[in-house]
C-alpha cells in the first residue's frame, strides 16, 4: 500500500495503537506520522508501514499547518467515525 502526504492512517501497534494519525512524509521505507499532541508536527513519529492501516480519508495542507489545527481535524474525523 502506498501512503501519501495528508492521508489519515490508523496505528496498529505501539503506544498509539488504534489512534488516527496524519502522514507527513514517506521516506526510506518508513512513514512519518503525527497527531499534533503526543506527536507534534516538529517531531513526527517514524513508523513501519506494516504497523499502519490506510484509510480513504485525506486532509488538506492547511489542516496540517499547525498542531492545534491538526488536533481539531483529527478529533472531528474520529467523532464522525464513531
């Protein structure tokens, strides 16, 4: 599965298991993800693609401009899914 910048993924393992994350970059066979809180944009988490489940949701570039905007967007998407 190819991941793209702005795609929303679900973590399948680790401390963030089950949480929504946004893809910020794909590099060296790893995916950099963040959620604006535990993982801010400045300190994205490097994840193995096998530990992520892709969704069909994408967010716009301006939704990933700041950590508060990213948190709000992910919270909205999480509430819609429930």
